[in-house]
C-alpha cells in the first residue's frame, strides 16, 4: 500500500521531492486503500487515516477449514462517521513525524 500511495503521489505531482509530497498529503489527497472509503494522511502528524475492521474468533465447532478462523465486523467507524473518531490525536499520538 505504501508503494502504491507513493507512486500515486509522485505521478500526480510529477515530482519526488519530499516537501512537495508532504504538502500534497497535508492538503487532503485521497488514496484507494482497498477499503470502502479512501484513506488520507492527517495533516498534523501524517498518520494514515482509514476504516478499520474488528475480528472475532470463531468457536472451534464453526471452523470449516484452516482459513476459516474468524468473522469480521462492518467498517469502523460507520459510513456516516468521521474516520478520525478511532484515531489518537494531539498528545495521545506517540509517534511524531516532522
């Protein structure tokens, strides 16, 4: 996914300059992250924001094959919710990129 996002960014900008790429992200560029809604980088800390899914392990009696181990939820947050409601922000964010 990271290579795809970088390739899209460089292709649209016609540049490989880090400062231009960061500016592009900070202005709200959207990326297909193979989920229901596009992802984007939050301007304040460059955190990739996208939908998430929770999983629940199936009881052993319900497992039909070696790959059938869990069930997944609908996208979190829901379709009408801001995707940042599940992300840390401000002082909560441990990883800082400048």
